C-alpha cells in the first residue's frame, strides 16, 4: 500500500500472515524521472512500514528487497495503482 506519507508492505506466505518482528525491507519506487528508496521496518503483525513524504503516481514501478530473520532475501516487484 503506497500513500503520500507512508509505504506499507503486508507479508504473507500462501495467503497466511507472516510475523515481521525480525524482518526488514528496502522499497525502491521508480517513476520516469525519479528513483526513491525507503527502509521499511516492522509495524506489528505482518506489516513492514516506512513513514515519510513520497511522490506516489499510478503506474509507478516498485521493488522491495525483503529480509525475514536469517532466511534468504526475497525480491518482490509490482506496479502501483
């Protein structure tokens, strides 16, 4: 979920919530002219979140490098609506 003041990533595994207590992520937002990176931290339950000021536009590309404890990092890519 991307808003002008926060980026939120909900972590699931086969539709089951994953505890993000020992997790972190780096989110990269890409527009035609800008690249923005934000560090997402645990925000309770299965959420990772970053607070700040973000220029969000429909169609932007996003990539998140997610690290869950001592497990291998995973990359997630998507397009914002």
